[in-house]
C-alpha cells in the first residue's frame, strides 16, 4: 500500500508536469515557426518603404517647383523633375506587381487610389502650365498623393513579437511625415519670397505645417534609438538648422522678406530635404540590420524550441524508467527521515533545558539524560577540560558503562599524548566520526562493543570563545547512524551550548565589572565633567559637573548617544579619525566643539578612554572634559587683532595676502577670472591737516562702511595703509572680457558711493577716490605683483586728474621704461660727447657712470617684464 501510494505521488509530481511542458513546448515550436514567417515580411516592408520614399521625395520637389513656375530657372527644372516623378512611379508599380501577394494584401485599396491620383496628376500639371491655379490648391493635390503613399507605409502590418523593429519602423514613418511637411514649408516660403508678399491664408497654412512638422519630429526624437538619432545628428548640423530656422522665423513671425531670395531659400531648403533623404537611406540600412538580427534571433529561438521539445520528450520517457528505482529507495529514505525526526525532537527538548540552567554542571548532566532517551543511542558522556579535579571532569548517565568509564579515568591523566575519540576531537577542533566499531582502538569501549551493542560513535568538541573546553561523545547501536544530516542537527545543539557557556562567562564578568564600576563611581562624581558609555556608545552614567557644563539634566542625557552634543565643527572625517585612534591606541585626546542645551557652542578639551575586559574586548568608554572657552576667546581676540585694522575693523595687509593666495588657487582650479581694486583717497592729507586727524579717522570709517555696502558678501575689503583700501574679488567672470565689464561696473559704484560723501561731521569733504584695477586668471603672477599692478593703475588714475578709474596695462609700464631708457640713452650720448670733447675730470666721471646706467636700465626692464 505504501509503495503504491508513492508511485502515484511520483506520477503526479513528475509525469504530469513533464507532459504539460511537452505540450507547451510544442505550442512554442509552432509559434516560433509562425514568427519566423512573419519576420520575413520585415525585409519586404523595408524595401517597400524605400521605393515609396523615392516616389515621395520626387513628388515633394515637383510640388515645390510647381508653385514657383513663374521663375524661369524653376520652369526648366520642373520639366526634368516631372520625368523623375514618372520614372519613380513606374518603379513603384513594378515593385508592387513583382511583390508576393500575401505581402501586398493590405495595400490593394491604397494602390488603386494611387493609380487614380497619378492619372489625375497629368491633368493637374497641364492646369499649372495653362492657368493660374491657387497655390494652396496645388499643394493640396500633391500632398494628398504623398499622404496616400505615407498611409500605405503606415498600414503595413507589423510583426507582433519584433518590438525593436516595430518601434523603429513607426519612428521612420513619423520621420517621413516630418520630411513631407518640410517639403510643404519649402514650397510655401519659396512662393512667398517669389511674390514678395504674405497673405493670411498662406500664413495660416505655414502655422499648421510648422505644428504638424514639430509634432512628428518630436515623436521621432523621443522614441528613436540612440543609434538612429546619431545618424540624424551627424548629417543635420546645428549651424545648418539655425540658418534655416532664422530665415523661416523672420518670414513667418516678422514678415522680413528681403533678407534672402527665393532661389537662395529654395537651394537651402532643398539641401535640407536632400539631407533628410540621405538620413533616411542610412536609417533604412540600420533598420534592415535590426530586421536581420530579429530574423537570426527567431531562427535561434526556433532551434532552441525544437531542442526543448525533444528534451521534454526524452525526459518523459526517462522518468518512467527511474520510477521503479525511486520506489525501492523510498523506504530507505523514509527510515532515514524518521531517524532524523526523532533526533530533531530529542535536540528540541535539549534546547528547552539549555535556557533553564545557570551552571555548566547542570547543563552537561541534563544533556546526557536527554540523549539516553533515544533507543538508538546507547551511551553518552561529556569530558570537561576546564575542571581541575579528575573526578569532576566526566558527566554521564548512571549505569554499567559509566562505571567502566570511571574505572579508566587514570588513562585520561596524560590525555594530550593518547589517541582516541576524545583527544582527536580536542586537537582538531572538529567532529570525529567512527562509522563502524570494527576499527581497532577506536574508543575506550572497543573491547565492550559486542557486550553493549556499540556499532558507531561520534565526538563533538564543545568550544567557548573558539577554544575547546569539553568533548561530547555519543555511542549508537546502528552502523553509520551519525550520517551528515544527524551530524548537522547535533552541531546546532553544540553551537547553542557554546552560546550558553559564553553567556555564563559574560554574566560572571558583568557582575565583576559592576563591582569595579561601583568602586570607581566614588571618583566619578568630581568637579571635572565626565560621562561613561557602553560599548555601543550610549551614555549610561554622567556626573553633575558635566550636566552643569552642558546645561542638561541627567534624565535628559542618560540612554542617549553623545551625538546629541555634535556641532557642525565635527564632520564625518573627524569622527572616523577619532574612532580609528580609539581602536588602535585605546584612547583619544583633543579639542571638540560641542553644542549645549541652549544651542550655544562650547570648546572642550576631551580625553576618551576605552575600558576593556580581560579578553581585550571594549565594554565601556570614559569621557573626561575641560572647558577651554575662556582660553579660546583670548586666542580669537589676539588672532583678530593680528589680522584686522584697529580703526575700521577691516582685514589688514597680512590677512589680505592670505586671501589673495586662496583666490589665485580658486581661479586656477575653476578656470575663472579674479580681480583687485586699489582705492586711494585724493586730498586725504589736506583733510587731516585742515580738519584734524579725528575727522580724517571718521572719513576712513565712513569710506570702509560705504564700500562694504556696495560689494558682495564673499568679496574682501582691506585697509593696507593710511588712506589706501583694496577690494579682492575671487570671481568676476568666466573670461577676461566679461570680468573687465563686471569689475568696472563695481568700481563705478564704489566711486559714485564715495563721491556721495559730501560732508564729514558738518565739514565739506574734499576727498575723492582714485581707483586702479587689475585682473588675474592664473598663478604666473605673485600676490605682491598683483597688488603692485593695481597700485600702478591707481597712480595712472591720479595722473589723469584724480577721481578716476584705470585698468592696469603692461603698456603703462612699458611706456615708462621707454621714457627712462630714452633719458639714459641721451645721458650716454652726452657723456661720450663731453668725454671726447673736453676730456676733464667731470667728463671722466660721467663716462664711468655709463655701466651703472646700463645695469639700472636692465633692472627696470626686468621689473616691467615681471608685471
């Protein structure tokens, strides 16, 4: 009965699904055959699209020439184009007639209408030559033929499973519609330029054409593959498209008709349509490649489907042959599973006891008692290596085998030099299995194997902190009882036992550490702020000094992470460095900027120490702090005084030099342009001399305030001398031309603002600003040279009459050099003349000074070149 039930289960589980797979694989083969037939249609569709597009392209050009018939050059070109159109239509009909009827079944109505349209086309051509037909009528007649041709392209049925081909084919259709409306646009604008006027009907038609054209191009642009778009972009350059769009925009939006002739527009627009035709040909090649790939994929899938169907059939036949073997082996598997189930129940019971015992001795005794309940495990014992007394090393169930075991305890005195299950398990730290007791000296019970029906055994090392502390040995009355699955089940129990032993040790250590912490708590409540966290960083203790310093209560801090005190001064990099040092050295010391309860920042000198147990594992962290706020305030005052002007509070020369260095680095890194504005107060000495130094100081303070109001927050204004100010801008533009405009505008604002200071404490202000400007964009010029350049430009401004703005130019320095050089040259000539004409002591002195003149000229030239 059991085996018959098994056989039925196998039939249901294996045979029926295999039959189902065979059935569906047959359906899949049939689908792939039909799909392959449909894929063949894609090549015909592409060829039809090519032939149809050639006819459309010819008709588009004929349409454009037809509405511009009044121009002689267009008349001759139109005659030739009509011949091309007739030839293209003949080729179209020849392709349709030669095509397989199953591919053309959906086009019969289109072909019939096209033949009628071409019969009427000849009449339309004669009317165009003999009568003055309306332009929109001509466009409408030609457009209807093109729409029939485009409609025939759209109506071709796609291949349901060839998604890539279908998508690109539809995108190509919208591309051709876009091209068609480009042709209509060419014809309309050519007509407008030829006639020299724009009426409302044509303007409205142009708007409709532009909307339809944009809709179809946007569809093509959004849905085409990157490869298709690259084909388009490689041919249609942005400059070319901008040229066409500018002409069209001027005509459609502003009615500007005189900027381009009808012939120029015709040639340019025809070039665009010809480019679109070239793009179309390239896209057809790419689409043909997709079609071929789809066909190859279909053939490959068809072969796989055939193979899968045959494989399913062979598998089904093979299943019937293996059924018999499976039935015979099932009983054996059933017995194995039943054995594993009983072992699992036993171990499940053992796990319940593991959680109820607090000592190792109780655990070991309970485990042996539970194992003895299994009828296939005749005896077990645990040998404890940690216990010093030999009589307390062994834990086993009472009985004759336990008595034999205790009688042989003397053999375990030198356990490290003996060879048995126990010692091998300890040395290898792995399970030792004896499948059969026929092996001599496999265990101390080898001699008693027949007496107690022992046929197999296994030894499990019990570890604590990865060290073997005990060994569990189990004996069975079945050969190979301890198979792989049973061993896995026992391994799980051993792992649980390891966790319990480690937990017991942890608890002992915890109690010990609590005693130590209690003792240290007396020292903890001192005047120095301190906190203690657990190993996860959460605060478990805090003294009153810390609460007073940070403005929190103990209840607000206990249980929370010190991150609540974190300020913006401590970033992730700072935290990583702190923790790395703690892990390596066991302590960290340094300055931190913590956030108090009232959101204020407080500087602290902190020392964090990691508290470890005997095994070296971190259990707590001790944090000690000292308030260094007063010390930091003094340092800030000294630093401020060293870098700022006492009168105006502006940065002084020292701080300015540092910021210029940073600005140079910034302009080099970001490839931008920086600038320097040098401001000198004209007539400032007169203000001091006539009105007094107090009024002069008031003027300087007022100037600093006014300049601050004009410049940006990120810019730097510094006072570097008595009446000299410098404004540093680290970004005034992306190039020198824009930068020059921007910094000049700012200089004008500064000049106007300072000139607006008409009175100083009731006294008339006679001071005006002279401003020098220089720009820098690389590191080729030093900080001092940049200031020197701006200073030079400022002196030029003063020479121009004061109250003016001048940019630094190498021309200024070079002009100065030429003047000095000319002076020395004249001096040399005079020296030579005086020496040779008079030859006295004064002329000798002048002659000897010539080398000094040359050296001084060289130094001047070097300084100019540096600028």
